């Protein structure tokens, strides 16, 4: 969902460095499309904690909404992946 045909073959090879997304002066990383996926999501770290906006995603704008109905659930899964 939300994957452009020209980017789909690159999705599994992306690295943090290849995305080259930098925060704005307020520390917010805004994404529109990343590797062809419609994200339309903002990220920032406040007091050492990741914040994601919108907190409740829309399926038609945030492709991650199909797996994570809230930003809190996405963050929890990311944190769990670091523990493994």
C-alpha cells in the first residue's frame, strides 16, 4: 500500500544514510513519501522519547496504519526491536 512501482524494488535495500532525511530547526523530521511509500508523518525526539504525529493515523495517508492503529503501538514495536 502506498508503494510506487519505481521505488518498490529499493525498499528492502534502504539504509538510514541513503534516506538522508534531516530535522528542521525545531528538530522535526517531516516525511511525505519515503522510497515511494506515502508516510505523511512527523517524527521528533523530546526529552529522549520519540514522538510521532499524527498519534492516530489515517489508513489513506499513513501506510503504517494497517499494522499499527496508533503511534504509541508503532513506538512500542520499534523499542521492542532494539531489545532483541
